[in-house]
C-alpha cells in the first residue's frame, strides 16, 4: 500500500528531527530542553484541566461508544515543533513506535497514531491537546462561567508558544532546524501564508 502524502511528511519530519538531535552535543540538548521547560509546564496545566473537567464526559460520550470526533484520520495538523518536542522527550523505542505506526498504516478512519493503548506520541500535538468538541464544551461550560474563563486563559497561554505575532517557541524550533539546513512542510510558521502574514504584520521579524 502506497504511503499517503500526510504520512510521508510525518515520517520525514520525525527522521530529520531524530537525525539532527543525534548530532547535537549533550550540552546543546540540555539547552534545548531548558528552552521547552515553560511550555511543558503549560502542557501539564492543560492536561490537568482536561483530566479534571473533561475525562468524565469524554469517556461517557466517546470512549465507551467509540464514536469520538477526536483522533480522526489526517484530521490534525502537526507542527514541526510538536515533532521536535516529542522526540526530545521520547526514548528511541518510543520514536520507533511512532515510525512503525506510520510505516504499517493500513488506512481506515482513525488517526494513524491511534493505537489500542491510545496515542503513540509521548506528548501529543498541541492541536489535539487543545481540541474540545462543541458537545463537551457546552456540557461543561454552560453552567460554569469561571471554568470557561480558565479555559480561555489556557488558550491565550497556548498562543504565547504557537502564534507568531512575536518570537515564539514553535517558530524558534523551526529556525533551529532551518539554520542547520533542514526543511519540512510541517514548518507552518515558516511556510503557511497566513502565519507569514501574522509575522509580517507584527513587524517583529526581519
Ligand atoms: S472532546 Fe468531544 S469528541 Fe473528543 S472525546 Fe471529548 S466528547 Fe468526544
Ligand atoms: S496524534 Fe494522537 S491525540 Fe492527536 S489525533 Fe492522533 S491519536 Fe489522537
């Protein structure tokens, strides 16, 4: 079975990230890890919020009936920085498992990364982490304004890492690889016309 373009791009991104990180010194790897520390705190906060307020409804609505709108095939955009951070946090075996999922994909309607044990990423892509369907949001937020405000604050925090109206971590991670001579269609902060316009309008990139 021919590999889809989506899977091909994912494979290439994972392989180039793994290859380049292998070339870096331990000191440099520690430096990059320090750079993502704040982001990891943010991710832990989002995960805790999701677990506390959404696990019950998601289990009830989707996981028991297997009708989830989450984790559909090629339904998510993975940012290049998602791949970098995931590889940074993963063991070799975990990266192999991601590649194995891509190489052995047999199609279907579920995300290529969804296995029987859940998502094969060590730290799932940010788009997945921040996704809440309308049903879940209406159920949880309709009776609780304070909770909705906390979610909106988390969304604003997300933008500090991903939205390039100024220098952000996701842009920096792409830059690290671009300077080393790599390129990938997943580098949306350097290739997406919409995000390039955001950068241009901000006047903070030269
Ligand atoms: S966010 Fe919505 S679609 Fe996704 S698992 Fe929860 S209830 Fe299901
Ligand atoms: S990457 Fe993981 S969390 Fe995201 S859609 Fe695929 S299986 Fe679900």
